[in-house]
C-alpha cells in the first residue's frame, strides 16, 4: 500500500459522516470498519434477505460494497470541499459470496485532481478463513463547486 497524504486533515471524520448518510449502506447493514488515507474497509454480516436464488449474497450487494469502498478510499484523499461520484467500474466475481460476513477493502491506486483510480477486493469469511470472492477496478470523480454536491 502506498503512503498517501490526505488533502484534508479531518478526512476520517468527513468519510465517516458521509458514510453515515448513505441509506443504501444502512439498508444492507454495512459498517465502515476502517478509514486510512487512500484505504477503506467496509464489513457486512451475511443476511438471508440479501441472497439470490442459490443462497449466495447477491452480486449487486457485492458490487455495492466494492463500489462504496472504492469511493471512500478516493474521497479520503480529496480536498475538504470535494464530493465523490463513481465514473465507472468493472468487477470480477471470482467465487460465490457465502460465509458469515464480507469485507470490502477499497484502495486508491492513482489519485488525481479530478479522477482517482481505485481497486477493491471483497473477501468472504467462513469458519475463520477469508476467501477472495470479487475484485473491482474503478474510477472516482472529485466534484467541487457544484450545487447539491457535498461530502
């Protein structure tokens, strides 16, 4: 992991406050478990109501976790007056999402003034073992000076 220097000394508070506003994260029960400059971890306990027809956590839930982890990894490095939006992502689902919980680890790869390239790995924990089940590459955009866009 690279050592990034955040533009905002209050980046951790800003990330946590923004995450707390995400109704989707609240709906699925996701928890922001770690915030560092350019790195964020989000955990989710397995819930039957988030599964698809085979009993695996739905790919949409896995993608949502990875996207959000990438977004906040990028956001942690942005200016104090910036907001973040996803520009694009590609996810590879490597294995079924089964286990007691998921952990999405988002990491900034190349922060820029407007665009930040990120990656996320999603792990499923089952009987004490962590298995990589998905990986994402994403591009996040810093939004500044636009009405309606805040942290």
